[in-house]
């Protein structure tokens, strides 16, 4: 007869990056873990699908070298080589709004210490005047002195702070929003200064290589579904797809009962790693002091325009644009499996509230001419395919005041924890925030069970 006590049982509801991270952490600590995902795949809102012979990402996702959580996740699922980082930050920025004609600039860094690592690149950046460059430098130094956790910063918007620090509309367009819209999913007037400070202080002012960009060279589904599922299987996690949690209740013995359409699971601890509205619906009474605050966390959309040309029209892996409705353009030819002549470009449009519901025909008439304006080689090229992906609830809206709405991983109900990029991670809604939230929820659960596990992000958190 064994003297070993039974392993604690954990249920993780939600198979996005937050849920997969939580499940892996709990399994690594020796728990018996079941992961429930309502979709037929893992990966949440960073996934792939088939369109004929193409494997298409629902949207372009990148990460930065400072994203230590997501980098841990890639290592944990043995997929880091499939999402490499740049050796050094280098962003081509094409301005097509100039009367004198298009001009290409670059945002680059050197190997010098912070903040000198960006000084040379800023000095050579052609899209700002000398006075604007000097103003950007002063604002960056002021930003470096901020504490992103200061609740006062969450009460003002990024644009107000930028104007207080002498930033022109041109500087906001050509630099601050160029980065901010892509990372925050909001323009400066609609973004919490606390979240903006987190992005810019961590990405640009923490260490020289912090803002180096990484992206997947394979479909996102290969990372976040295939490799993630293999890691879960190896860790002993039971993963159930098409298994949506319908209810969450306390048992008479003080444990948790999670019910799906097909089974009822009794668990010692539960992590809810689903969107805020779904979390609200599943929470038992008393789990949060003000559960309806979750419903005040609004969503922000992202639109992606996909164009397959009959020839190569872009010779760079990606570029950003100013003076154009186009924001960022990525070459997805190789990762999609496109064969034969041609090139597949994905146009990533964040903060897309005004366009998310436009008909495909209208988006086609808007973006194909813009791409021809940006890429002369596209003029006269044949269009093999044109389609659109829309994520209306891509991220939480990082509006001023959102910080007070975001709960931490703990609830008032023992053994019930929350995860998701919308929870209080200190980060905006990014893959990094999702992974950190999953780790925080798992670690809180393990602490309460008396089975703490060394935190992989302890030094970086």
C-alpha cells in the first residue's frame, strides 16, 4: 500500500497562451492537470487556419527581446528556434506623405549603453526635424523617470503626456504612435499613460537590446497549438478540446466542480484563463468584490488585410508606413507555404475601430492602391488572392482608467484564480502579458496548495 498522498487536481479553463502557461506550470509542480478549451485548437487569438493551400495566421504577432515571459514559453515548448529575434533593432519606416515623394528611414539601435543605444538611430532618422529629435530625446529621458505602476499615470492619456513634454503631432505620428499603436492597440489619445510608460520604458530604456523584434517563421498554429500540445502531453496534462466549461461551483467538501457538456471534474484548484466577459459569467458569487467591473473592460479590434501577388513586390521581411492608412506590412510567403511565383503580404492594422466592419470590397479598394503607392513593384502586379481577417475582440482597450478594472490572479474564493492578458499584469494585451498572467495564476494556486515552484520570471517580473 502506497503512503503517497494523492496529487492535487487542477483544472485550467481556456487554452490560449495564458491557459497553456498555467497548465504547464501546474503540471511541472506535480499536479494532476486538465486543460479545457472550447475551440477545436489551442492558441487563443494567436492561431492559424487553412485557406486553400495557404496556412494563414489570423494576424501578425511579434514580440520583443524584453518579452522574457513569451521567450520562456517558446523555450518551454521547444519552439524558440522557430521564432528568432533580430540581432539588433532595425525597422524600415517608409513615409509616403511627403510632397517631395516617398522617403525611407530606419529606426535602429547600436550596442552602446542605454540611452545612447538609440541616439545614433534617432539622429539619422529622416522623418523628424532636428528640433523634434531633440524634443524626443528630452521626452524619453522624462519617460525613463516614470513608474508605470503609479496609479496617477493610469488616469491620463498618452497624448496629453506627450504634449506636456513638447511633442509635435509629427513626432507622435512618426515615432510614438508608430510604436504605440502596434503595441497598445490604441492611438495616443486613447491609451493609458501607465501602459504606454510600461511599453516604452521596458522596450526602449531597460537595456540596449530590449526592443529587438522577433516573429514566427512558421505558422502561429505550429507554435501555439502543435508544439504547445506536445509540451502539454509530455508534462502529463490532459487536454480536452471542444470542451467549453458551462459552470463552476463549490462542492460540499470545499473543492471545485467544473462542468462541461460531457463531464464533471472535481478539482482542488481552478484557473479561469478565458476573456473577461466569459470569466464574469463563470465566477461564483463573492469571488470578486465588484465582478461587474470586468464588463467595463472594453475590447479593441485588429484588422488584417492579406494580399497574394503573382510576383515579388517587397524585398524586406517587413516595414512600417507613415503618411498612409497602412501601418505595418509583413512578408508571410515562406511561413504560409505559398508555392510557385508570387508573394504573400499581410497588412496589420491595429486600433481598427473605424474599419473593422467595412465590407471586403471597400477594404480592397482602399488598401490595394495604398500598397501600390508604398511599393512601386506592386503596380501592375496580378492579385492571386485578397482576403481579410477580423478580430473584433483582439485585445482589451488600454484606455485611461483601465488599470483599476483589471483584477490580479487571486479571487476571494479559495482555490480559484484568474489569468488572461486582460488581468493585472502591468503589461498591455500582448502575448507577453498573457504568458505572465498564466504564470502568476499558477504560482498563486501553488502557493495556496503549499507547493510553490521557483518562478521562471522572478528576476524579470
